[in-house]
C-alpha cells in the first residue's frame, strides 16, 4: 500500500503530501475499498497530449488520464495529471489552483472506485462525489 507522487518534465512539488495521502485513503475507505499502489505523475500539456494520443487515440488535452490497475476491492493505478491544464481550468472555473488540483486528484481515485463520467447523469454523480471528497480535505 503506497500513494506516491512524481513530477516528469515539470517543475512541481505537491505540498502537504502526508495529509494528502491520508485524505485519499479516507476517500477510498469510505467507498468500502482498500488502498493499493497509487502513483500520481505530474506532467505538462505536451506530455498529456502524447499519452492521450498513444493510449486512448484522443487528440486533445485533458487534466488527467487514469490507468486502472484495480484488483478486486484494492484500488491501484497510475494517474497522469497535466499541471498546465489544472492551472488553466482553475482560471476558467474561478477557483484556486490547489482546489482544482485536489478535485482532479480525487476524480482519478473515484474512477478507480468505479465512478464514470460519460453520461450527463454520471457526470452529476461524479461532481457530487468530488465535492463530498473535497469537504474531507484536512487542510
């Protein structure tokens, strides 16, 4: 069981790592799941576009790409987060960078817990779950 954070090609360091790990573990536990190995890799827009093209055949930027390695009730996976897109979206949605970053981080975990966001109904539920999860932030 480990939640790890990496930067690849961007100058970014997550603050409050220990509390962030505790928060993510709490979210996972509230879903009745166990924390496995989660890796967050912070990248640039250029890198996220390359990953999107290579693995998903999508030719656009996104804030997060989640690779599911879930086994039974143990939540594991790799999540690539574009720091550039998070920054842009924070401006668009008129929120702080940190709030948008944590929303994206928990969005990936919620996908691994089984939530989707393809339909409008799924998007509404995903947003509700993100909001509930953000309320649990210990800082």
